[in-house]
C-alpha cells in the first residue's frame, strides 16, 4: 500500500508540474479543466496497471519462489503462518500494539470530514433565505444585509446590497458556473480531501480548478458584457465572500489580479494544443515505472518453468535414473540462485565429490526440493503424513526461535525500526545442526542468531531413498525495536 500511495503522489506531482509549466497560461480553458479532472484519477489508476512489454525496459532481478527452504513467518505474540515456504520469522514483544498509522489516518479523515461538515452547515444557512427569482430554471436567492455573490449547483446567492448593474453582471458570470456544473468539480475534490487528507497535491488541484472556473466564466461573460466596465467592477468593488471551498465565488480577492491578467491575455494559438500531447510520453514513463516494480507474467512463467524442471528431476530420481552432468549443473545453479536472492548471504560453490551417489546428486547432501523425507523436530515423527510432519517441523523451529531469541539486544544496541537477521544452517545426516552462518545489522545480533540455532535439539535426519542425508535451511528473522 505504501508503494501504491508513493506512486500516486509522484504521478500527481508530475501531472501538476506539466500543468504549471506548459498549460496553465494557455486560454484553452475547457482542455485545462478536463486535464485537471482526469489526471488525478489517472494517478490513482496507473499504479494498478501492468503492461508486460514495458517491464523489459528496466532490468529486474529474478524473483523466484520455487523450492524455497525457509521457515514460515512467526509472530512471538502467538500468530504463526503454516506454509510450505520457509520465509521469515517475525519477532516482536509479547504485547498488543496499536497501528498508529491507521489511528493517525482516521483522526485526519475525521477532522477533514468535520471541516466539510462545517462548510455544509454554512451553506445550509444560505439556503434558508427565500428564492426571489428564476433564470433559465436556476434559482436566485437574495441574502439580506449582504453583498455576497456565489454559486452552488443550480442556485445563485446574491446580497441585497448589490446594485442592479452589479447583479446583472454577476448573474451572467454565475450562470456560466451553473450551466457548466462547476460545483461538481469542487465537490469531487472535497471528497478526495477527506480520503486523502494527507496529500497536499489534492488541495493544489482544487485550488487550480477553482481559479480555472473563474477564467472560464469571465471569458464567456465578456462576450456579452462590455470588457472595460467588467474590469472596473473587479477592481473597484470589495465584496464579502463565504469561506466554502466547494462553491464558486464571484469576488475571490486572491484571484482578482489573475482573472484580470487572463482577461487581457491574447487567445492562445491553435498549435499550442500540441502541448497536451506531452501527457502521452509521461504516461508511458509512469506505466514503465509501474510495470518494472511488479512481478509480471514473464517472471511468473519463469517460476513455472523452474518448478516443472524440478518436478521432472525428482521424478527421474524416484525412478532410479541418474542425472546427466548438465542436469546436475543446471539444478545446482537454480538452487544457488534461489538461496542467494532470498538470503543475500555469500554462498560457497557447490561441493562436488569424486563419487556421485546413485541418484546422480553429488555428495551426501540432498536439496530440500527433492528430498523424500524432510528432517524432523523431535516429537513430529508420530504424525502420519509428510505434509503434517513438515508443518510440525516448521512450527517447532518457529516456536523455539521465537522463545529463545533475545530481541532486547536490539534495544541495547540502540537500533530502531525493523531489523532483519538471516541465518543459514544444515541438518546433517546424523541430525546435528552444523555450518551455522548469520548476517545481521550488528555482529551481536549475528552471534545471538547463531546461539539460538545451535541450541536447537538434535533432529531426526532427512532421508533420500531410505538413507540419511544432510539438508540445508535458510531462516530470515525479523524483529522491530520499539522506542
């Protein structure tokens, strides 16, 4: 989710930069309105689109999840995932902690909702006054003792202190807002501000489209109203305004200068419309970014191919066939890549002995993916099925590490946030834990991880074709240091 939000904000920022640099000063107001309405929506949609052909533009590391020999994720608080994968052990203090990010988000959303509620309350007070007339099926409401001038939906609000000439020009202006349904644009952004209150770009979008609404209305009014008198009215009259961000206000003081400048601006040349085409390469770049940060069909097909190869090798071994030298090299290459990518630990080269076992795999060690009987934690041998024994083995190691790993070391070292330790070890053909290696942010954590793994009880060794064999394991351990 964090990656999605970052991409949304990044894409909205890029779209806004294009608007500010290339489009903002153009007089193609309808095009700009469409741009400001569509681009924030595109920013929400693009991160969930993955185009396979684009993922090849940026090299990616292969993400292989085939035949991992990792322990499943464990929460010391008591939650354990039982899967055949052996991913990471997550260590945390045995306490119930709140998700502070969720709480902060909810507080922000509630505050934003309250602000909108207050604006609706103020708007509702304006609707309490009587409708004095209708123009083209739109209502005009007169506000007593006021010179307010604003619009919401199909209703125009006018203060009774305005002169007849002022009212005439204002009504002509506000009717443009009503006819083009500008209020809906502002309401959309008001809703987005509740949901994405933490995103400042939504506020900028609303500000830009509110200004654009005024430019649109002004450009239409001067077609029927004398331009000079319209300027004078903008310059010389100080009107009250309502602090409601989803209504169109005739005299928003911060926009007066910009509106006059835009009224004096010459109409943009037709070929300036080509600037809008910049959105196409920009979207292509965004889609490339998205496609290269997701695992696409190509990677999934690769994993499927590896899985098929491993299944064929296992079947050949079960039938007593020998593997060719090419097949053995290919298999060990795959297994080394998997372990290296997942653990990020330096691996020794595969050890080939002078004598090959009868199954064609060098030496006495058999990879987890091909083994007939996995090693067992004491007490798991009574279970009937191989699947149940695997789960039991997984749970027992998980519980042992969770109970014995001292996470207080992280606090003593003044580490912060999430910390990761990766351990590799072997259960040899006698059931002993050997060749323990670890990698961690600090040597003390490495030693602690080795201590815990070396303290594991003697296991029942794995078997291949009825003979005990050694099996390698990798175990990521993740814990969080709370301040």
